[in-house]
């Protein structure tokens, strides 16, 4: 049987491997609740992250995909054996900072201490070297020019810490949409979370609340556009608490935060399975390696 040109083209384009990532934090550690739940009370709350990550590991094993788990040092400190299970299953373990403090609230020295602390805990728990970083709440932006210097100085190979979009809590709207080299003379590469272009505007398409709240058809359209028309990998993320409809409800949180946090939790697992089955996915360090070559070209255009 002969293949039509359309079919073989489709096949080639399907070989774009997208980055699949999980931001490993518990239900009470999200940015939306930081003014309602005090860090000092975290140890009194029920920990659900381990069970949820185990369910994610099963889901990934079933679908035969590998991913990156950007994990808080705070979580790794309490769940050392879980870190080893993530690594033993063939996934990448990477850093999400120590306790979800945003980068733009640190000065350079504090940021350096935070990433060093998280890295040591993660490495001691897992026995592997940590070379990837994702800032809590995508909090690397124009206010933190020193963040990349600090990451490079501490041996990180890549960061996936920028949302190149305007959002109410975060976003660096002038940043490139795809991988770029943030530092001259360094191999460090930044791989922003995915956006798509809709009506000439950048729209968030890499996960989080958008994925849960909007119909799956939107995410499918966006990732197809990025893979097929732009021929680049998408970077998608979700959290363990997003597949946990039975998590405790946080009273006193603003209505907007509650809507964003609790909508679509029941449908999330099925939606994720659909997404994982429909596209090709892999670890972020592997995406970073492939994207590094293109990153230099982007940064030259961007920098001048
Ligand atoms: Zn996070």
C-alpha cells in the first residue's frame, strides 16, 4: 500500500517529542493559597502528594512515557523513597526550589541558597545529579536577571521557569516563546512553558488551570499547532493535587483561587490520559538537549 504525501508528512511531524512535566508539591503549597495557609502550619496538614505521585507513576508506566518531576526540596525531605521510585522508573528528577517561594521575592543570594538547599536534598534522596530547574509559579522574569547566572554557577543545564505571557500572577510577556540561551557564553538553556498564537495573541497552552478548565479540544489544537506548524516541542505541566478530587478544601481562599483550583479535578485523570496518548512525550532534559541548538539562534535575534 502506498502512503499518501499527507500521511507521511503527518508521520514525520509526529516525531516531535514534547516535554512532559509534573510540579511535585502538595495541595496546600500552591501559590493561590499562600496568603491563607501559613508555611509554619504545613507540617500539621495531611500529606497527599506521595499517593498522588504513585498514581501518576502508574499512569505513565501504563502509557509507556517518561517525564520530568520538578520536586520541592520540602517534599523530598519527607518522601525520600518516593524520589528513588521516580528515578528507578526512568524519569528525570529535577528541582522546583525548596518551599515554593517565588524567585522575584528573593535577592540573588537568597535565591542561590534556596536552589542549593533543594538540590542537595534531592540529590541525597535520589542518588542522581540534579540539572533541571523550574521556578515556583514561573517566577523568573525581567526582575530577576541574576537568576540564570546563579543557576549556571551551580551546574544547572536547563531551566523551564518562564511563562512568556501576561497573566494575573506571573508572566514575562516579552520573553521568546521557545527555547533561548539567557546567558552569553553559557550552555544554560531556558525552555518556556508552551503558548499558542490565537488571533495574533499568545495564549497559555502548557497546562495548569487552563488545561483543566477549558475543553480538551483547545489543548489538542494548541499542541498540534506548535508541533505541526511551528515544528517545535510543547512543554506541558500539571500537579499531583490536580488528579485528587478528594483533597481537603481550603476555607477563606479568594473565590477566584478556589474556582481555579477545584474546577475539573474529577475529569483530570481521563483528560491527561487522552493527552498523553495522543502526542509523543519525553523528559525535559532530553528536550533541552535537542532545543539547545536552536536556542542560540533565537537568543541572538532576541538580544540585538
Ligand atoms: Zn509549583
